[in-house]
C-alpha cells in the first residue's frame, strides 16, 4: 500500500461525526479492506465551538468547504452537509474537478441526481449514495449492481421510520401529536418533521429507487405523495379491527406506457412485512424478471446505520483507486436516460367501504387503467 488517498469531509453533524470518528478509529481495518492508505485532509463544519468527537484533530476543522473541494490533494469528497443549496454547489464543484464523491443527501439526488450523474460520467468520477436510501440496507448496491444484469419490474416498501414510528404508536393508543413528540425524542423525527409526515422524504427515496431500478432520470417532484397528517386514531383502530394496519407505502414499477410511482398511507394486512415494521425499521420488496422476489430489511435511519452505508461506499472508492486504474463500471457514475411519463401508482387499487380514503395494498398481479402490473 504505497498510494495515499486524500479525503475531505463536508459536514460533521450526527452522521458526519460518526463517519469521521470511524475513519479515525477503524483506519487499520478500512485500509486493509480497501488496500490503500488514506488521510483525512480537512473537515468542513459550520460551528467551530460545537463539541465534536474527541478522536478528531481540531486542526482539521475549517469553515471553508470550497477550499476542501478545490484542494488538489483531496481525491475523495464525502458530502454530509445536507440540503439542496450549498450541498449542490459543493458536489457539482467536486465532480467538475474530477473528485470522487460519496454522499447521503437524498434531497439533492432526488431533485438533481440526473444532472449530477451526467456530470460525474463526463468526468469519469464516482458518485455513490448508499446512505441516501434506507440507511444501512444495501438498496443502492442491490438495484445498481447485484441486479444490474436483470430487469427490475417493481420496488415497494416502507422507507420512512418517522411515519412508521408514529403509526405504530397510534396503534397503541397515542394521539398523532404525542406519537410525533415521542418520535422526535427517540431521534426518528427532525425538529421540523414536515418532510417526513408529508411523504416528501419517502418520495425523495423513491425517486432514487426508480433511478436505480429503471435507469431513468426520475425526480421526486414528479412523484405523487400523500402524507400521514390526516390519519386519525379512529382510522388506525378501525383498520386493526379489520385485520389491517396503516403504513406509509412507497411503490414504483415500470409499464409499457411509463413509470408508476407514488407514496401514500395504505391498508396492509397484518402479518405482511410492511405491517410488521416499527420504529426506524425499513423494508423493501424488489421483484425482478429473473431473480424473482427479494426482501431487503434493516435499520433505515440513525447516525450509525447511515454512517455504515457511507463507509461502505468509501471503501468501494478506495478499492478502485488502489487498483490504479480508472474506476470500473460498478464505481463510475453513468448518465441516466430521460424519464418518460410518471403516473400515480395507487389510482387503480381497491378501496374498502369502511376506510375508503386508503388504497389496499395488493400482493398479486392486478390491472391499473388496463395495464398489466406486477406488484411486489
């Protein structure tokens, strides 16, 4: 291991601090697994006075994130700033300078991913984002690599831990407000939970899933979404009496006429994988032409889980750099084809007279507006 890769970390919040700490404490393991030495050149932070992991050398801290991106000794940029303003500029700047980028920023990639992937492809850079979808669950690797030689028909699941935590607490008698407050205390919900409870967070993740599954430039503003803010205790109790549970389900599939994608609270039978979720647990069903039905389940949120996914991407990039050749197809980004029509998924699903506002989640093949569908 003669080569040393320069790493720049943008952001040192919940996830960033976990990543930075592990890059320091687990250096020997990471270098052995990747086959290359690395050095963290700098860590961009907003507040120099805020407490950080004791393992970090404070001399690495800077408020000048652009200087890290522009540093010719930085080969790999880890973006954990979040948001779609500063992060967009920094990621674009890094890719334009042929840096490799690892990020967990679902908001950014769900709205600007196709453009950034095209830029990365033109520069021969990696743009990896396992941590942006379902935390530690290897959704990106499964869809983008393991099933790259197959045709993915549909992907569906429960991918927002805040909503699952709230709905499962309401099943135990909590009000929506109390359940939300409890989710915030547990760290499942942000201080401003609007993105979660409105279905926007799940729509962002679903856009990334659709990009990977169908190799199309699907962006989240085109995905229909309904949140859980209108779900009442009465609805939850009535569903339980019918042997059902209400869960926020995100689903997408390809048809001959376009992509169907939607996020909405749906009625799921008890005993189903989606109904069995609680807390921050996520679960996805993937259906592929040849591989058949696959189930992915695990911790979908939280600093350690997301950091695990980020570090997995870091090791992948380090391995390819250790080979001293251009990144292979599995590491290098590629441009997505333009997305054709994106329609609502649940429009043709059955409804129950007792709870007509919620679609019923169907396991078997069905027909929506005359299209033969396979629902995971």
